[in-house]
């Protein structure tokens, strides 16, 4: 089965799951097919799916991820002041390290908005359907929504990394408060503690709570750097930490902060 045939197979199987989509025609254009597949994955509730689907999905997604490019932590240059600290700009799903951090919502099931450009959506889309299923198992066992500032760990499935750490950052509505800052620091520390507990040797943090969660970018970066550096100093952990940024503005902020150390 060719790569294109795999994509069409996956679309067909997802369309067959819902009676309202069964008569939908698959578009001819490649990008339109990719968007439709991702959208169907985005809106799919966590429920059983056949092993044959997952097998073909895994082959397809791993090839897609390979084609988009993978950056290995071993190819990154550490900061001059500490060989455990890295700064990298790009798509966090393209990093090959032990774990990446997903800025999740309190449902912890990923973003259900089709093709939404948030990191939560992109991570789930590229990891595959298993990631939502794994998160659903966690939430069913937990019995309540995920608390802000905590962290959970799952396999990364089809991503280049081994694990995904899911953490819910604070949402800033109005004035930034001390509680917001403490909760954001808790996100970073919870992830680091959970990572060390699972023998994670390298972890990539995105800019948690910025963007749609409205945490001011500079203050968020200050808390991120301070919390990570304090944790490494207190614990003596040799875990490598990548500060992953996407926007040029965040790259400028992190460069300034890290050059101070």
C-alpha cells in the first residue's frame, strides 16, 4: 500500500464510523486529504478502534513525521553556561528527545477543534489516535478533571520522542496574580519531577500558558527559566532541558534570559 493509499484508507475508515459522514467524498488534492484526516482524528471521541487501523495509521504517521523533518537533541548546541540547557526554535513535535511537554486543557484529551493550530492539537494529530485513548484511560481512573499545575505522562506513540508529559497551565483572565505565577511554576516542576521519576534524560518545554491561555510571554519565560534552573540546582539532576519556542518574540526573550546566567 502506497503512502497515498494509506491516507485514503485511514480517511475511509474514520468516515465509516459516523453515519453522517459515510457518503462524504474524499477530495483529490493531497493537502485537502491531509486536512480531512487530521480533522477526523481531532473530532474523534476516545473509543475502540481496530488493530489493523492503528497499524496502518502508525506507518503513515511515522512517514509523515519523517518527511517533515526531525531534529535530534544530540545535534543541538547547549547554552554556554550549562551543558544541560538548550534553546531551540521550531515545532516541538519534530524534536527527538526523551519527552516533550504538551500544554493540555483540563479534560486532558487533546483539542477537539478541527485543524486548530494549538500545540495540544498538533501533538495529538501527529502522535495518533492512541494518545487520546491513553489520556482517556488516565482520566477515567482519576475520575475528575486534571488540576492546574500537575502533570501526567504517556507514551509518545508516533512522535520522535519517547514520552509526552501533559500539564495544564493557568489561564490568565484579567490581571496577572501571584497564584497564576505559582501555578505556572508548578507546571514546570511537576513535569521535571515526573520526568526524573520515569528516568527521562531529556525534556522539551514549550511556552506553557502563553497564547490562548493569555499568560504574559516575558513573565512566563522568567518563571520557566527560574523554575528549571532552581530544580536542577536543588536536585543535581543531569536531565537535559530544551526550551522550545515557536515565535520570534519568545526566541528573543529566552535568549536574553539565558544569557544572563
